[in-house]
């Protein structure tokens, strides 16, 4: 599965994207796996209320299934003017 990171999430993790093999079945489980990797992931995912997530380019909640997903993207909320 490809994981994409945008804006300050990318800056904290230090990567724009990566491929991961995961046993997670939900976004929340994936986040827990990532946080367990290194401190930089822990920092990026410390406050999930400050993040949005999309699975295969569709906005979802953190309890959404990722079974069969090709892509998960993490980004801060968008603001408009």
C-alpha cells in the first residue's frame, strides 16, 4: 500500500510517500503501526484531530477500513479563503 504525506505531516516524517506492508484493517490501526516505527511518526500522528485522511482519494474517518486499499493519504485540514 502506498502512504502519502502532505504539508507539515511530510515535514515531520521526512518523506512525501512510502510503500508499506501492513496487517492493519483500519486507518487507526495503520496509524498505530506507523507510530510504533520511530519518534518522527509518533510526532506526526500525536494529535489525530489535527489530521485528515483519504483512502483511495476519498475522505474518510480514522475508523475506516483499508482492506484492499491502494493508497492512504494524511494531511492537515484544508482552509479556504
